[in-house]
């Protein structure tokens, strides 16, 4: 048997449900505000872009049909002419206000009839299918452009622009396409305006909603906290009552049956000594009866130790578990015990339940595992107790004669009542592993250990 104990800081109680719920609420609220804020910005940008495209399309269509179309005829398409001079003057004057950045007029062959960049006039470029489809219609298509197309050679790059193509008919009734590029200054202004209106509205509504449900969330958290406290109190009371009943039962057995057996054990040898020498058979019977009484007394003392371990009340968990390991080692089992400092210094109810898990685990190893080595580990971290009993035996034995182990079933119910769980599983290489995990129960640590038991 090997025993190793590490003492550390004393146990800290588990965080209240209310504080934990409030922390989660604040964290998720912050994440929701960030997500909604970013989403609102994206929506504002999309709304501004859609509005800018619609506005540019409407202006380009109106300008192309009402201003440019009447000034285009066969003389303009043919080359320099007085009509072209008028068209050039009108279109360039429209460019001076800065709202329209570039203008082109296309014929159906993909040739530039007129452009503010004179080097492009008369040149022919491949046209996009959606632009070619505008010939013979009065429809428009709009998109964002950065002047990277082949037909933009010679035009100064001015960042992102709104590009609008509009189908129209000239003064001779010939179809052409009127192309304009619009500045995005108005777009950026619209984006700022929409952000200033939309984002505060959405975030304000979300904050108001969260402030509305915060009292409800706190009320529910307090109810859960009270319910957990009441359940913990009931469990502590049940554990204390069970332990007091074990102590009373142990006291009754010790003062009653055990004393009677002890008296009988002393009386039988005296009776045998008074028999005549020829009473061999009677002396043999008395000797065998005395041996049976001695074995029963030893078994009863072991039962009393299991029912009410004196070490747990006087020396704490370390001595009690050491006693369990010592009794198990008497069967030839090598037991290693590792107890973290916080579990050693834990409250009475934590020590009780930890001891029960270790006791049941070692008892099953001795009775059913056919193992040569067992390891016991118990720790307390962040308000959660972890108990592990593993062996190198023949694997989990969860039933005897087709019936589940009563001890394991009762232990599982007790751990479940403490808000935890008990599991019996195969070991990584061989044997079985009994694990228990449960939350720390708040107790008055000033309560003397013997009185709690």
C-alpha cells in the first residue's frame, strides 16, 4: 500500500448561479450587440449602394433620353460636324459639375461614337452581353466599376465609380447605348446618414429588450440558486442523518452483539477447561465453537469499521482511505492512493461522499476484479470533485448472477442526488475504472468533524 497526500489551499465554494448567469448574460449580450452592430453596418452599406445605383440609373436614363439622344444623328455618327460640336459642348458642360465623371456613346457595332476621352472616339471594343442586349430598348443596367476595362484606356482612375448603361434612340431612330460614370461621393454621404439612423435604432431596441428581460433572467437564476441550495441542504441533512444512523447502529452492535460474542468467546474456553479428560468430543465442539465466535467477532468488527469508520471522524479522509487501502492490501492487492490537498481539507459532506465512492470501488476490486494492483485518486478543482478507482483486473463486473451490484446502484443514486454522475468503464489497457464526479456542497466548515458524524 502506498499513500501520498498533497495539501493545498482550502476549498472555495462554487460560484453562485446568479453571478454565473449574470456573467453569461452580459457576455452573450455583448456578443449580440457586436453582431447586430456589424450586421446593421452591412445592411446600411447595402441600402446606400442600392439607393445610389437606383439614383444613378434614374439620372443617367433621364439625361440620356432627354439631353443626349436628340443631339445624336447620322452626322454625329459620321464624324466631325456642327452637330457634334453642339453635342460636345452640352455633354462637357454636364461633366463640369462633377456628378458625372465620364460619358461614352456606343453604336451597335461596339464603336465609341463620342467620349469625354477623345482618344477613345472611333475605336471599337468588345461589349458585355448585358450591355449589347440594351440596344433597341430603353432599359438600363448599373454596377460599380474601377475603370479597369479595355474601353477605359486613357481615363484617369478615380477609385470606385457607379457605371450605368442606358439603351436609347437617337434623332434618326437608331439605337445606341449611353454610358455614364457617376461619383460615389453621394453614396458615402448616404451610407453615413443611414448608419446614423439605422444602427442606433437597432442597437437601442436590442439594449431595451435586454434590459426588459434582465429582471426575468435574474429572477429565474435566483430561483435556480435557491432550489440548488435547498437541494444541497436536503442532501446534507440526508448524509448527516444516514451517518448518525450508522453511528447509532455501530454503537448498538458494539455494546450489544459484539460484547455478547466477546463474553461467549471468553466463556467457552473456561467451559472446556472444566470438562473431564475423557470428554474429547465435547472439548472438540467447544474449541470449534470458540473459533467460529472469534471469526464472527472479526467479521463484525470489520463491518463496524465499514458502517462507521472511526478514522473518518478522527483523522479525516486521509486516515480513513488509508484504512480502506490497508484492509484491501491484506488480500494481496497493492493499492496506491493519491489525494489532492483540497479534497483532504474539504467540508464534511464532501469527505463523506468521497469516502463512500472509494470504499465501494475498493470493495468491488477485492471481491470481483481478480486484480493485483489498484489506484485511488481524488481531487477537488473549481468546485468539482473527481474520484477515480482503477485496477488491472478482468474488467468491469457490473452484475452478479444477472443482477446489478446493489452497492453500485445505491452509490450511483447518492452521487446523482449530489448533482453528479457515477460511471464504471473498462481501463485503457486492462481492468476497470470507477469514476465519480459531483459538485461541492456548501457547508459550514467551522462545524467540528465528529459532531457532523
